[in-house]
C-alpha cells in the first residue's frame, strides 16, 4: 500500500500552470463580431445587407457633408460658394448658434450665466445619480435649484432666499410633526412653507432694491435649447416625487385620498399634453384675479409636471404590484409604521423594478418639451420654425437646422438611456 501511495503522490503537481491567453477568435472584438454579427448564416446575411445599406447612405450623404459651407452670411451666399455642387450650408449654425441655444432675446452679455448654471447642473445631479459618492455632497443638490434660478432669471437675490427659507421651515415642521402622525407632518410642513413664502413675498416686495444686483431676465426672453433643458430638468425632477405620492395615494385605504388620486391620474392620462399647454397659456389666466402676473414658464412647468407625474404614478404602481405580499408583511413583522416600511423596504424595490418605465417617460417628456412652440414659446424647434426660417437670409435651410436639433436631443436622450442601463446593472441583486 505504501508503494502505491508513493506512486500516486508522484503524479500530483505542486505548482500551478501559468494561465494561457484565450484563443484570438474567442476574445475581444473578434469574439464580439462572431457572437453578435456572424453567429449564423441568417445573421451573416443580415449583417452584410445592413453594411451595404449603410454604405449606400454614407456615399450619398458624404458629398453633402464634405462640401459644407461654414462661413457665409446667407443661404444665397452659400449657393454662390458651392457653384452648383451639392453641399450643406452649415453657416446658418455658425451665424445663429446663439439663437439656437439661448433664444433671440436673452442678453448676449449674460450668456455666461446660463452656461454656468448648465455646468453646475452636473455637479448637482452627480450625488443623486451616483450613490457611491459621499452623501454630504447632497447639499450641492439641495442648493442648486435656488442658485440656478438666480443665475438664469437674475433680479433680486431675495426671491431664491425666501424660496429656500420656505423649504427649510417646511421640512423642520414636517420632521417635528411626523413623529406623531404622518398626515399631520405632511400637511403641517406644506402649511409652514406656504406661510413662510407669503410673509417672505411681502417682505421682498417691500424692500426689494430698485436696481438688482444681477440683471433681471423675463421669462419671455428665454428660448432655444436652454428652454428645453429648463423644462425637461425641472419637470422630470418634480414629476418623480409627485408620481410616487400619487401611486401611494391610489393604493391608499382611505377612500377620499384614493378617489382624488384615481380621478387625477385618469383625467390627466386621458387628455393630450398639447391641450394642457393651451390651458396653461390661455384658459388659466381667466381663473386668476385681474392684474395677476402668473409667469408663463411656471404655468407650463406645472402642466407638464402634472402630465408626466400621472404616467410615472402608473409605472410605480406597477412596481408596487409586482412585489410579493411578504415584503409588506416583513415591514409589519419588524414593527415599522407605514412611512418607514415604504421608505426602507417597499419603495427601494418598487423603484428598481420601475426604472425602465420611468426612464422611458423621462425621455419622452424631454422630447415633448418641443410642443411649447405651439403656444409661441421659442424653444429650439420654435426658434427654427419662427425667427430663423422666417428671415430672408436663411429661408430654405431645413436639413442643417433640424439635423442640429436632432443631434442635441439624441445626445441628451441617449445619455439618459445609457445611465439607466448602468443603474440597472448596479442595482442588480438577484442571483442566477
């Protein structure tokens, strides 16, 4: 037995074989091409046909792109420079880039304010989008709306300060009253914030300086892609929490709250967005006291937010319904009350399930901001259809302008889509 044992031990390797690289055909770009493009005869034929179609499109477009004119004062000058050849007139972009991005009334010497607000937006959304960053950075997110308002609109700094004070007082009232009852904390916080804004508004009207520290820009002077970004960012940010409240209200056991949420959601979902925009532009003014100046952008933000929140509420309600009943019972077994169970157990799981639907609505909402052009708001599409194409210099330029608009919207929407896919991978906790 000892001889057999010695012979068997002799064949045991005491050092590991160095790892060998995988075959060239099974790694990197070659493997990806074989797996995704040439995995079968049918896929190979489809790939070749698609490449041929892309080649035809590229060869047809390339002369138009390569012969493009970037410096010219008008469309007629572009055609003279082209001398009958096929080519794009990109000069309209270099001549009217400021109107495409900021509108035609926003002061030129104040472009830096809108640009700075756009740059700060990335610093504000980073702590929310990338949850591994330190939570202390959320203070930047909380301060950003007030800083951005002051940068874009200007005027007296008392307005954003009063607005911020209202939110702070409302939160403190909510934190104090919610310990006894959630409804008391919620409505108490709203009442405290509204009272602070009312008092602050009177103080602002009384002591606001005649010459503000920063030039005031009325909402009617805003336009271009900046207007689309303002509406998209603000409405998406407001519609998600409002949609969560509507979804929870629709599942409430209180008949009054449930009825209000059901009527609101079904009514908004049954009305086209363009109808709500016309209501914001025309009809809403009839219900206000004479002489009341209700900012048009604020009216549009309210209507678009209401529209998006109704759809987000249904998406989140689907996520809540997808959770097994045991998740709700787990909160009860741990002795958690309703707000704690929702915040710690139910909503994190429901929101993870609802990410694709929420992102789909957010992308659609951002694209729908172009509808404001029908109510005489000069967003990016409104600028193209209105002042630019109506001018004698650029009447007839279509592909270049609308292609530029499509590129801007594609970059933003594609970025949102890629972020949602990354977030789904980060939150994937199931095991196969």
